C-alpha cells in the first residue's frame, strides 16, 4: 500500500463484518495513516471493528444506521466533520441481494437491490460532498461491479443497480469537476469470507489486497488527474 493518508479522515461504509471488502478497505486506510469513520447498519459489529482497529493503533470513530436513509448518511458525515473534517469517502455498502430468473423477481427484491446499492451511495455522497469541497482535494470511490461490464444471467437487478452507481459516479464527477474527484471500482468476485463459503476456495477470486490497492490509489493524491472513471478490477489481464 503506497498511498499516504496521514492527516486525512476517511469515511468507509459497509464495514461491519470481518473478512469482507469494507473491513479490508478500512484496514488498508488505517495502515496508510488515515483517521477512520466507519459506518454500517449493525451497531454491535461496528463496535467490534472499532475495538479491533484501535488495538492496531488506528484512530477510529463509528456511526451505526441504515444508510438507505438520508438521515443515517448525514449522521455518519457529521461524525467526521465533528472530528475536524472529511477528505475521503469509500462507498462499499451494498451487495448482491437478488439472484435468479428475472421473471421470478418480486418487486420488493428489486427495490431492495436498488436501495442497498444505489440509495446508500447517493445519500452518502449527497451528505459528504459539502464537507469534501471544503478540503479542496476531496475524493469519493464508489463500488460498482464487473457485472456491468460482463453481464451474467439471473443477475438483472444487481447489474442494473450497479450500473446506476456507475452513472451516479460519472454525473458527480462532471458536476464537481475541478473541485472533487469521483471514481468507481468494478471488481470481480473477491476472496471474501462469504464468497469462499458460497463458491469454494478453488474458484478464481480477486485478492482483497489487489482490490484495496486500487481503491486506495483512486482515493489518494496520487490520482489527482483521475475522475469520472469506472475501473475494472479483476486480477486478470484485460
């Protein structure tokens, strides 16, 4: 991890569980010197992550709440601004909710897919942008998915939701061009605890270290010339 985040505060969403992407991103940012604000739905899990990361010597605050609501997003941002400001936002919260034939997809499952992926990213960005603009070098990294570049059967709702995240990323990058950088990653299936349990260790899964390196690069001052991009992260040659 070559990026340097000393003196910067980063808000990371979706950080409640060990072995998942948000947890890996938080560890990477902490190791790179960032002050951390962690946001997730589950208060108990957040408190456990806070204790874990503080034991490693990292500065950590947490904010529990349902990030599909603007109120929870604003509370998470307020934790950072009360701490002195906000420099980086990493929107990891989201995930695959509905897998199966599109003709069998119930409306509530479709709506939930968009809520956990699109609403979370939108409301956190909306709440965070004023604080990021005050810093002059703020950066947002959203999470799309390789599914938008390599669509698969029985993943229509998820693919549509992640495409919306990519569109949001591009629109925000254009709206705040020159004042704020907004990018997204589009990772393949990563070697998380959940994916190993569901898919098996023999499957080709993206290394979390590889993914975190790209996320930290996009969030860092090293990527000053990069905005409005959706970066595929697959661990494979293009």
